[in-house]
C-alpha cells in the first residue's frame, strides 16, 4: 500500500479562546484529489496552513511518507513538494512573472536563471492554459486579475527542481471564467491521474463533486463527514456543513417593521440592499464575497466627503481591531470618546468633565471591566476592547451602525452582552447593518442578505433566516 | 498579445525627459557648457549624489527610509580624508565596520519591527557625532588614488558622465538582474509571499542594508575625491537629495517599485537644477525654493501620466 504524502494526526490549534482545529486527522494519498468544504470558520484555512508548514499545531503529529517529521515548517513542506495557491494574491506585484518564478523556486539560482525561470513558467502555463498569451517578462501588477490567478496556479504546478507532489488550491477558480476554470480542473485531473495529489477548496460545489475523488466536510474545527465524491450530492454537502439547529433560546422575537421608513439603500447588481429604521440587517455568505465592500459603499455614500458633518449619518464598528479600530497608545477614555468629540466640545475645546461623565455612563451600561477609564487601551482583554469600540459607535448620534464582523475572537460571555445591547438599541430605533461570519449571529438578525461573488443573491426574512437556507444560498446561489 | 512597453518604460521616460529639457535649457543659456570641460563641471558633483541615491533606493526597495544618509556620507568623507589617506589599513577596517553596522540596522529593524525612520534618525546623530570627533574643523586630505580616479580624463566623454553610466549599469545589474535583487524587491512587493517560498526575509533585508552601506561608502569616498578635503557637515543635504532623486527617477516609497537607472538620472537632474538656476542669475536665497518648484513640476507630471496609465488599464 502506498504511503501518504502528508498525514496529519489529531491536530489541535487554538487562537486565544477560539479552537480553530479540534483534533483533525487527514491523510493525503498519492493520486487523489481531496475536496475540502465547510462554512466560514470551519477550519479549512487553518488545516491548509498546517499542511503547508506555515503554522505549527499546538498538538498532534505530522507524518510524511509514513515517517514522523519532527520539525515541520515551510521549507520541510516545500522539500516534499507541497505547494499552495492562496485565495488572496500571493505574488509580488512589482516583479515580473519570471522573477516571481525565481522567488518561488529557490533552486533556480546561478547564472542564466532568467532563461531557466522562463522555461519553467512558460512550460507550465502552456500545458495548463494553452493560448494564454501571458508574456513572462510582464510585471504582475499590470496583469488582469484572471491572468494573475492563472500565473499563480501555473506557478504552483511548475517544476523547478523539486517536482510538485501535493498542491493545495484554495478557491482557485474565483477569478477565472468558465472555460479557464474548466481548463484548470482538467489539468488537476491529469495531474492526479499521473500520481500527484491535490487538496481542492471551492465554494462551487459541483466543481468539487466532479473533480475530487474524496470529499471532506469540516465544521467548527472538526471533520464531520468524509466520503468518496460519487456518494455526495450538492444538497447532501450543504446539509453536512450545517448542524442540528442549536437551541432557539436567544432567537429574536419577530418584529413588524413593514411600516418603518427605509434609512439606507444601495442598489447594485443583484438584489438591492435596503435597511429600515430599527432593523437589524445581516450580511451573510462566505467571507470575502463582497460584504465588506457593501459596508464601505454604505459608509461612503452616507458619510461626508471632505468636511465632517455635525450630525453623522452612519458609524462604523471595525472587525479588525488592531488594524483599524483601536488607538493602541491612547487611554480607554480617549478611545471611547474619539467619535463623539464634536458633541462633547464647545467652541472647539473638549469639555473634559462631560467626556468623563459620558464614558462613566457607558462603562456601566456595557460593563467595561477596568478599574479606571484612564488606563491604557491595551490593558483590556480583547473582548473588552471590542466593547469599547461598540460604545464608541453607540455613543454617537448616528442612526445607522455598520458592523464589519466585530465579534471576531471575542469570548462567548461578551458576545451575549453585546447582542443584548444591540437588541435594545434596535428597539429604540437604531438600524444595524451587521456583517458576520458566524452563523449564530446572522440568525439573530431580522433580515439577512446572502452574498455570493460580489452580489446579493438571496434575501431571507423572519423565519426563513435559518442556517440551512443561508448555506444553500451561499454555496449554490439560489434561495432555498 | 499586448506590447510589453509597459509602466516601467513610462516611468523611465519622465526623468529622462526632464533631464533632457533641463540640459537643453542650460545649453541655451550658456552655450559654452556644451563642451567636454563644461559637461564635467556641470555634472561633477552628481557622482557622489548618484551613489547616495542608489544607496537610498536600496533601502526604499524594502519599504524603509534612511534619514541618516547625509550624516553617514559626511562621516565616510571624514574617514576618507583622515584614516584612509594616512593609515589605509585602519581606514578600510573602519569603513567595513560601518557597512556591517548598516547590515545590523537592517537586522534590528526587521527583528524588532521598528520604524526605519526612527532608527535612522537616531543613527544620524551617531554618525554626525563620530564625524565631528574625527574632524572638528574642516580639513584632512584626499588619498592620492581617489583623487586620481575622480580627476581622470577619459576620451570622448568626461569622467562625470562615464562614472554615472557605470554606476547606473552596475546598480541595474545588482538590483534588476541578479537573484539577490529580485529577492530584495520581492520583500518590498509582498513580504509574505517571499516568506511562504521559504526565504529568509531577515537575510534579504540585511543584504539590502549592507549593499546600501557599500554604495553610501563609495559616495563619501568619491565626494572627498572631488573636494580634496572633508568637513563633518559636508554632505548633510544628501539625505533629502537622495530621497528626491529616487522619487524623481520613478521610484515609490513603498511596494518595491524602483529603478536604478531612473535614480541616477534623478540625481543628475537635481544637480543640474542647481546649475540651471545659477545660470538664470537667481540669487542663492531663492534657489532652494526654485529647486523645490522644479521637483514639484516633475512629480506632478508623473502623477498625471500615472493617472492616464491607470485609466487605460481600467478600460
């Protein structure tokens, strides 16, 4: 019996309180294409990072060819022919195609490397995408998105010293049109037939069913189902990704908002977006399918261009705290009040007493756990930092709150508290537009728009807001 | 298939064009500059500036900025005028040590994730202090061989032009053609992808800084070769001149988009702008402002062309 190229056993990875992988075992045999499906946060990207050596698991073993690999890392993985095509662009945009080839293949060096790199990448591009028309001396930044993705895929399949043996494709067809995607998948089948292995991640289920030889379904950091591809149907996959509906305990009461006026509106391709006064509108679907863009558009269309407005129309709660939420060097108080300084100031001077008083009220209301609001922001736990960001947004007079997956990495207790505050504020007439990657949160919303490939493909309201419906729309593009 | 005369060609065309226009204007104002000696005088001081610009460009290629360039070149000039001419062995040792310090800075900046601006600003005081310790008052003497090289009279073109071409070609080879250059620019373009390919970004950054150190040392030595003696403040202007030269030559502050040939042309343009203003009889008081105006015009031109180019791409 042939030995597995990579065999991960009982791998566990956790980020803070979040268990990204909870005991996953997966063996990739030569000559098979493993399809990997799951919703946001199921652990797909984490297991991929473990296999390509970018992340060392906190527990568990990794075997290559049946031998235990003690120090598994990027270089060990590459030496075994493991390659990865990432969802986001992972080429250097300032370099030419062949210079990128040089970066990827460490052993191409020495005099005349340009000629060798050109051969390596052009051979691969020619076999995968005949008639591609991409010159290898073009700068990657000048290529179209589809061309970049073609280069990136061809680069992973190219042979520059170490032949590729296991290729991980994370949403490889997202920017390719149908005929290019077909060419690529045909090449995957050829590669697998010649003894190579592929891990294929895609949100287009029929691609997976027709290409993969075995399909693994992940959910909440575990593998929940694993069968040969012939045994699956699209509906079967969608069902397997979902779970038995968790207790209905914190389900919202259905509210009648038919009479309420529309406060924000955005009409693009797909179903138009509208949110009414006092409504909690969820944006769902797989991560990166246009939800954040929608929030940005809403913000841009209702925010001021140049001069700040006296009465803000929208306010924003950022998801990536570190990147665009928190002022790390400021105190909690300053972090809280920065969005409402206009209200706290008279004639351009901030009224320090009013600032402290308002912060005190909010500290009590949302229970920010700190002895003193003058402490540094980073003295708070992640969850409490997020609460401060919520308080910052809610303390403004803006009638619409946009939220960009704000609960990432927040503990369960804090989440429940924030849900309660959101419900209260909504009852008082505030509108919330809430992008979340967590199913549980999306199910709290009055109405949900499901995104797929940059457009809204489904609108679910009231009792139709269920996990099955959302999964069905985000994977197959039709409302169930 | 689309033509490959791409963004890069346009990027290089603008600095080349501005240099040509300035040169034309100078010749028109002062026809006698159109000679072997005239050209040499015009571009003499461009050689050390071009070297310093290449050094700055290497730092900028990994998305950093070196604010110590001017004081470092001054320090090297002081070492050259003292140790390198009196005790060459010691002098070489000191300069090698200085290059090693540059590589170290790259390591520290990468490991501690420090902003390069802050580190290099701090280092600028260190270099300035060392320079003053070496030469409290202007003086020293250029080593004979440096003097000989810098005042050579090659046939056909004057030394300043020949040296600029050599600098451009060598830098182009290192940065644009060699594997190391690709790696350094790759770090500037997308550090994560370089890491994922299994390279050491730390080593790449250290190499970029060390190379920058080498070019800056050459800048200091060539400067003393021209001026025959040194002073602790001799090259303070080089910090901003080198940054302006890189940008003028089509480089960007971030993203690893740089052009060595453009950088040399940028340095030549900046030097020429000074002479041009003197020929116009603009008083030295106004010259710095006028030089700034020239810079703004050229950069505005580039912005305009970039925008046109982007519009084409979107179509």
